[in-house]
């Protein structure tokens, strides 16, 4: 089984997160897939940013939902990079993508783009919100989905199955063998996050996970040698 290495917001340990610069660097580093985050702007654009506001990652302030795409474009997202829209990422890189949606509205907007471009085979849709995963499943035929969890127990497996997810993306700090075994019995893939050190990599390999989300590209280079 191949061990999947996913670039977290591109390679945010090296480049400004969720920027085209970061995504291109992740692809050039040979990461197997790239994770990104999606919000809707005030005028309905699918913009790539993690937080609900722009304060941490740009030189601006305020909620994304209260800004138009033009206003978001005027911000510096780090090293002169601009806040990208999802469609730009599709053009900038060819790698498989894991697109995290923050709410049901973003799910519907993403579904439109995926159907128009035939992206069910390239883009896996992830979310912390069960209802967002359940929302997109009937909207995009054949879409692969992943339920993300930070604080969770064994109930995460039942939640994922009920939402129709094929994968669980789990905070490795709370991971237990019982949860891994339950996920396997439910035929779920398991991705661990965030894996940035050799000790963390050894942990997820010991659990037999299917892959890891990382901030640093060297995890890809060493991952196949770690057991």
C-alpha cells in the first residue's frame, strides 16, 4: 500500500499558506496531494483561505464573508501573493487536491465547479462538519469525501459512515489503536495530521495509516523509509 503524503495548505512550513506559491512548491516537492481550505466571499467566489477572517494570513482585517473578491484580491497574503480562488489552483497545479469546505454554502459552490469541470476523480472534499459532507455527496456523482476531526472519540467512525465519508482525517494527538481498528472495520481510509517530525511519522506508520498531512516536504522524502 502506498503511503500518501498531503501538503498542508500547500507547504505552509516553507511558503505562505494557501497561496499559489505554496501549492506550486508542494507539487514541485513531489507531495502526492495538496490540501487547501475554501470559503465564500461576499459576492460568492470560492476563495482559498483557512480562517473565517483575513487577519492572520494577510495585511487586512475583517471576515472573508464581508469582503468582495476584489477587496480580498487587494490584500497581501504573504511575500506579495494574492488570495487565490479555487479555479486558479486548478490551473496552477496538476496534483490531486483535498478541498476542505467550511459550511454548506461553500459545498454547493464547490459542487458547481466540480461538476462543470469533471473533478470528482481529482478532488477529494473534506470538512469538519458532517452536514457539509452529507450536503455535497448527492450533488457531485462519485465524489470522495473525508470527515476531519480534532477532538474526537470512537464515535468519529459512526459519524463518518453516517455522513457517507470514505476517509477520516484525524488529529494524531488523540489517535488510539481502538479508533484505528474501528475505522478499518468500517472500511475507512485514515489520514493523520499534522505530521512534521520523524517521531510523528513513525507513529502514523506504526498505526498503519494510509497517509499523513504535513507542513514540510521532507516528510515525503523520508516517509517511505520509516516503519
